[in-house]
């Protein structure tokens, strides 16, 4: 899984939202969304078709929290609520297919509740 170092500035409950596509695209995790990508070094862009993935689970590990939840075909994101203590932590995230193969979580949104 990917690893992201973070420093929590105060104890609290934090909401983690794992997404494959950004909020602006608003497509399900497993979908083959159309996305705008750079076309050249001069600032141009083009639309490309993303690849559909058979994601069935999402996993989040941070501090002593380690949970995997089911992902349905229509889910836009996987949500977790985690109680964290002030200090340094490592965040690990991944999406999984039915065979346990991992895929990157491209967008991670975190906010303190």
C-alpha cells in the first residue's frame, strides 16, 4: 500500500475518504471515467478514457487502526472514521480486487470532525 507521512496537530476523530477519481469528476471507484490530462508541455489538455477496475474492497491503515471495507459498484468513495492522537503517523491506503491485488488510492480527503 501507498504510505503518506502526516503529523496530527491535536487528538480527535478524523474522517478519511478514499477516492479513485477527484470530487469534481464524481464517478464510482470502479468506473472508467473520462478524465482531462496534459496533452503537451505547453499547457494543452485532452480527454482520455480511464480504465475500469474491479475494486471490491478499500483498506486504510493509520496508527493502530487497520480496517478493510467492501466497495460496491456505485460507491464514489470509501469512508472511515478514525480516532487519532496528536503526533506523527503513517497513512497506508489501497483498493483491492477479488483476488487481493492492490490498486492505488489516487485521492485522499481528510478532515477533523
